[in-house]
C-alpha cells in the first residue's frame, strides 16, 4: 500500500500552479535583470570615466535637488555663523499645555543686540502668527554682571523694573499677563539663545534633510542640548535649519519631553534675521510718562540690645524752634534700626527708621508736651545732619522713632559710625 | 543535453531565459510543498514565485555542491516558514500541537479498489489533516523521493528528527486516510452508492 500511495502522491497529487506561472515569474526576473544591467552600466561608467560621472552627478543634482545645487555647509560653518551674530530678530513660538489640558501657542518677537541687550514683545495670548499684536514688552540689559529688566504692561500702564546681580538666563520667572495663570519665564527665549551659542562644533550633530524656508534653500542639523528642569528629560533634541549656501540659521526647533518621553513643550524660532541694524530706542529703559513704576524692594531690620550711640553723636528732640526736651544724655539706648532699599542696587535708601529708648523722665517730658500741644511738630536733630519728625510710640511710651530716609547711609555705615555697645561706651 | 550546472552558468553569463528551465522543472513540486504547508493556492503561488526570484538573484551564491532542487526547495520552505510565522494567529492547523489525531486506526486496503479520482481526493483530504511539518516531510520523502540527507538540507531538521517525524507523519497519514475512506463510504451509502 505504501508503494501505491507513493505512486499516487508522486503522479497524481502534485499540485500545479497557475498556467501562466512560468511566464509571470520570468517577466519579473527579466525586470530585475534589466535594473541590474543599468546599475552595472552606471557603476562601470563611473569607474571608467570619472569626468562623465561627475558631469552626470552635477546634472542630477541640478534637476533633482529640490532647491538647486546642494551647499556644502557643515555644522562648523553654522557654528562660525553663530559666533558672528551681533544682532538678531526672530519670532518665537512657545507651544505648551494650558491648565485646561489643551495645547496652546504663544508668540513673541525677539530682538537681541550684542553686547547684552535684548527685548521681547509679548504677543496677545491666543494671537496667531499673522496677527501678531504686541502686548507687554520686556527690555533686558546685561552689563558687568548686572542684569536689568524693565517690564512694560500697556494694559495696566504698569512698569516693573528689576535689577539683579547675575545674567538674564539666571533670572526667575515673571507672570506673563495679569490674570494669566501661566508662569512663563521670559528667559526661555534668551536662555535658549545663550544655550545655542554655546553649542560648539564638538557637539554631535547629524544632517536631517533639506527644505525651503521663506523661499531660501536650507539644510537641517539635529543636535542635543542639556535641559536643567527637574521633570524634564536631561536633554532635548533640537533641529536647526540653516541657509544651504551660507550656513545662516533660519529656523530653530526644540522639543522638550519629560522623563517618560511625553511631549512637554515645543519652542520654535522662525523668521530669523541676523545682523540687521537695531535702533537703540528698542532697548530704552525709560518708563513712559504717567505709568506707575514698581521696583523690587528689600526691608532690613536690626534689633539692638545693650547698644547706644557712640560718644560724640549728638541727638536733640524738641518742638520746632524751641529748646530741646531731650539730649544725648537722656537716651537709654538704641532699640532698632530699619531700612528699606531697592533690592539691587541698595544704595538708594527708600526708608530708614531708628528707634531709641529714652530715660523715663525724658520720655515723660516729651509725652506731656505732645499731649498738651497736639498741633506742634516735635523734631529730631540727629548728629547735626537733618531735622526730622519724631514718632512717639503709644505702645512703648519710652520709645521714640525718627526717620533717617534722607540720610543716605547704608546700614553698615550707620552701625559702625553711630552705634556701639553700651558697656564699651561707658568704660 | 546540458546539465543543470551548464544552465546555471548560462544564466550567470546573462542568458536570463535559460532560467526558465528551473521554473518549468521545479515549479510543481515547489508549489506542492508550499501548498502542503500553507494550504492557500494564491499565497503558495506567490511564495514560490518569490522563491524563484530569490534563487535567481542569489544564483551566484549557489555553490553547486548540492542539487539545485535541494537548494531551491530550501528557499521555498524558508519562504513558507516566514509566511507561517508572520500569520501564526490567522492560519489554522499550522503546527503539530493544533493537530488532533483521527480516532480510527484500522488500515483499509479497500482504498486501493476505489476509482482513481476518489483515491486522489481521499489522499488529498488525508494530507490536509497533517500539520505543515508532517505534510512537508511526507511530500519530500514520498512525493519528491528525497533522502533523509536531502530533507535535512532542505528543512534544517536533524536526521533523527526527520526519521521520527516521518514515522509519526506516516502513521497519522494512514489514520487520516482510513477516516477519510470511511467517511467516503458512509456518504456513498447515504446517497445509495
């Protein structure tokens, strides 16, 4: 039976493909063979005649390269271009997730002028690229390690002037618009600029293709820059598209992801113009007339125990134009020194207040006169420098404060020039 | 009469039409092998065509130490395997694990007395009951009369695996044959045959 089955299998159970199987297969094989022939011919041609091959290649590039002949721009060329940039303007787009979970684009116009001048025109929230209507403006200046930032809000006519030690990119965030919950750091634009200029030729880059940007043939490079945000991935991949012929950057794209690889935000610089003249008035720090100005202030307060005025310091308290009720001998000690200045620089004293403790008898004399003559101003003549009003403290009847705002001295100078421990003084 | 080696040399020298010889000679068996494993005519045909194209493209790599058929069937079997792997979830009865043995065990010599066309149908149906691997072994061994060594080259299985596989495949084939035959007889009597 096995032999019979073998015979059956062999003779009758052979499966047959379609009738035109051989023809169809041969046709495909011929196509393959023809394409091989062309390839072989081209490779032979290139070997035999390099000149002809070069000519063919040139023709191919002219006709098939989307933007004409390819540039030979390298990353080092791009780097050189970046090093030669003195002014720049660009549109900056920030794509981020709003608190409602929807992706949103915000646009800004950026102006940068070396050394250290920059300006950001904040466009209306939700504005599209074609109707960039400027909102608030931030003007920034970095000079000699001092950073100045003037924020001008045309809606509230409020100007905010901040001066700090350090660089622009180290600055903390500011609120974009009143009522807008988005805490946007306007340093993004400049920080990235700073970062971009720091990308050296040694950074690993790869060519990512070519395209036309604003009618100009461009080639793209992919690169990586470090990110120092806690929830972000430690580096972000960027793309820089540069002019094919001159290596001048035309478009920069940066995509930020979190540690899970999920998109967090996207930054894009477009419409970039390099080394065009930028007027100084773009970076003017003058606050428009009629606007209110807010500056960062700092309060300092020193409380003293067992301190008094140094010998020789004169202090007299009494009604204006009359003999003083209180002299230095009536002062039991210095209680407190308070001072308000701008955060930086601190040389402008906005408010200074000294509180002293009087001997009980002197305090009584002063209180009695004040109660009897409420219309009279009691003045303090401090060390012959200024006469200022005395402020009697109801809660502490033996204490008197006086304003030294107009005496331009720092708290250190105040302390070293006028204050001394009572024990030392009494020796 | 040119040998296969002569024909291969002609193909390698650019005489593409000479390759037709291999297609004409091996297409049926290749298709049969592919059908045994895939059981879908159009897919099997595509696979065999792909195998021929691959054979043509890689003809330079054929060392001529084995028969062309052995080398070529290896390509066919590999193509079928690739297809089976890709479509594992969609094709039924692909491997031995999914195969359920027929319950009937008696051999039926009466099969040989049937009409040739009935025999063919019954054997065909029985072959369909085998797993792709068993089908391949049966066809290579009985239908194509390949020896163990050649089957080894084509399938990549070890000799002992082939022997065991063939033994099991043969048994299953007979059982399937008996079941098919009995079913055929029942159907014939039902219709008054």
